[in-house]
C-alpha cells in the first residue's frame, strides 16, 4: 500500500484542538476498487487530549450536538489514549507513503500538532502530502456523489474519499 487517506473528527478547527477520532485507509493506486484496502480507526480519550494540552472549542462542541446520533456516538466513544492512537497510526502508515486528506491543512496540521504535543514527529514527510480538493478540481469529479455511510465518521468519510480518489484518477486517465 503506497497511499493513505486520512480523516479526523475534532472538537475545534485549528491545530491544538482535541482529536475525537482518526480514520485512515491504506490503498493501492493501481487497483480500481477497495478489495485490498486496509482500514484504521481509533476513537480518542478526551481526558488524554486534555492531558496533552489540546483544547475544546465550545462552538464545535455545540455543532456536534446537532449531528446525527450515529456520528456523534462514534466520535465520542473515547476509547484510546491519544499517545496510543497516534503511535498506532504511525505503525499503520507505510514508510514513504503518499498521504491524502481533504484538506491536509486541516487534518494533517491538527495531527502534526498533536504529535508535537507529545514530543513526537508526524509519521509522514511534508513533500508526500496531497490534497483531495485539488485532485477534485483538476479532474472535474465532484465529491458530492461519494457520500459516507455515516457522515462525520472518520473512517466512513475516509472510505468515501478513497472512492472519490479512484473516480478522479479514472477521469484523468490514470
């Protein structure tokens, strides 16, 4: 697997906010479907985020209270300590993998800050990060047709983004 799509759910919109969950899918760009995709999903303990100095934005918390119960319940499962979740993600990402997000300036920046709070580097190289929004614009394939089974669920959003990635690449003749 040489590519990894990442999505997170948070209690804020800037680096330094609490991370509720991390979803990732490792995939092969040469395969037209998800048959060999490998999934990663962790929900993160709120207490461990607070212990690491991550903040909760009241407006984002209020927004979560208006979301569908399935998404809210999944995001607030709070199962894994932050350090364990981040190290598990590190172990999941292959060396020199291309990392995709929608957009990296949100998901990856927030994760990079969380890693830094724990005194650890992020498990990707900045020159290997890519933006799904740019791919969408270049290919002309809208993300609207690729809805997650449960919107605002980090893993479900990630799987939808990988399906969108494949459609974009197909439209580009890749």
